[in-house]
């Protein structure tokens, strides 16, 4: 059994964080198996080939690992130096995706760019960029953020531009994730609690306004409150997801034996993959995934704490930001699948089907591994100098 205290330990002695690596490859492996199970029938319908989606997802994972290898070769100081320019690039991408005929429309939303046949979800790229940008900004203006409301408002103002573009796609869920990442990082950097209370109230009022302003968002909230009231229409997806978890019980019906994925549950291989897992692997499978994400988030915060103790402020904030991002997005996806939260179009990190999402999230994890690698390298260099 894993020792809970080891998950929180900030001591890292090897070049690779074993627990973090275990969590990442555990999520990738189980996710790939579940995508296979959830998409075989869909491949027959869409391409007359049962291996259509599994082969594409395998390609996505390979590309993600290749991107991770590339990110591992980039020094952290380079990310810090280019934080502002990356943010500008992200804004440009969000503008490009909204150009008619350029952005790819799926289910009424324009969120993707098609690059060499691969669909890149720009919002996922923006999440990673937001982590790097906020870490860079807070590192440079940390005292201003902690002491002044203007210091808090300035980066949030720039992020509001990004969120506004995300809402035009529309992608309300990703906008919420970006805001939560930014607020979490500034709170951990020492921003005043009173400022956060005011900001939270303003953002809550704004979110309520956006929900009431948009008919489809309001319909999602109303169907979430009582999906069985209109189980054949607005509540259809959620009721089918709940049926999946009910059928799974403790041990599940067995890998590949699920029924809800057979054209009952929409988006079974993407946003609602967790429901398929709940049906086929039961509570045991659900708790395994929750445990793996818990390890990932705890290790991210442990690496951040270690970086903070070494006075590597940028590295610490990036690690914290990545932990917040993966933890919050996984929580939202699981909550939506289990009927705890209104439906949002957010993938389950490292598991759901999708090329752009997989590549960006593998790159994000590689950035975390790079931070840990540099911390260990600095430790070894200090030890050698002290011995000399």
C-alpha cells in the first residue's frame, strides 16, 4: 500500500518522481483501455472499422509523449522568460479560431484548429499558457500582488480578455478553469483574502448573469437540478450517465461489457468516459482513478513546496498551477458525470479521447517533471560544491 505521508513528502532523491510517473502512466493506460471499450462500436458506424478510434488515440498518446520529450529539454528559465509572449500567442490563437472558415465547428462550438489533420483545442493550449503566464507575472510582481488590489486586478484583466474569447466559442467550462487556475496561484502567492472575497463575489455574479443570458446554459443548469423531469430531452445525457454508474455497482459489469456506451450515452469516449468506466469497472475502478488523480495533484504540490523552499518561485508557482488545473478539471469532469455539477464540455485529463487535449496535457506533465529534474540537479550540484 502507498504511504500517504510519502505523497506529501517534499524530498525527491531520483531524477524521476516515481509516484508521479506511476500516476501519469496509470491514467494514460486505463484511459486508453476505456477509450477502446467505449469506441469500438462507434468506429464501425463512422468508419466501418472497429480499430478507427483506438488507433487514433494511440497516435495521440505517441504524439503526446513526443511533445513531453520536447518539453523536458526546455529549461525552466526559458519558460519564465517567454511567459508574456506565450500569453500573446494564446490570445492570437483564440482570435484565429473564431475566424469564419478557419476554426472547426463541432456540436455548435468553434473550439478547434485543424493542423496537419490533427484537431487542436485552443482552450487546452490556453490553460497551459495561463499557468506559465501567471507564474511569470507573480514572480516579477509578487509584492505588488500581495499588497495592492491593482496588482491582483491587472493579470485578471488580461485573463478576462482570454476568457471573453473563450465564451465566444462558446467554452464556459474552460473559462472557469482558467479563472480558477489564476485565482489559486495568486492565493498561494500570498494575495490578500479580502481581495479574493470581493473578486469571488464579482465573478459569481458574472457567472450567474452569463447562465441566465444564454438559453442553452440555463437549460443545462435546470436539467442538472432534476434530469429525470425531462429524461428523453434535456436530461437525457445525465440520466444515461447515472444509469451507467448504477449498473456498475461495486465491481462493475466487466471491461467491454457495458451497455450504455452503445449509442445510449452521448460522448461516451470523450467527456463521459468516466461514466463508461463506472459501469464496466464499478466503484473499484472509480476509486482507482480518484486515487491516481489524488497522487498526481499531491505530488505536484509537493514539488511546488520543494521549489519554494529552494527559493525557485517561478517553478513553485508553475507546479502549483498545474496541480490546480489537473485537480480542478478532473473534479469538474467527474462531478458532471456523476450528476454533482451541471454539464460542461471538459475532458478527463490524460484519459478522454482527443488529440489536442492529450498532447497539451502530456506536455504539461513533462513541464512538472522538468521542474523536479532541475531541483534534483541543483541539489546534486550543491552537494558536490559543499564536499569540495
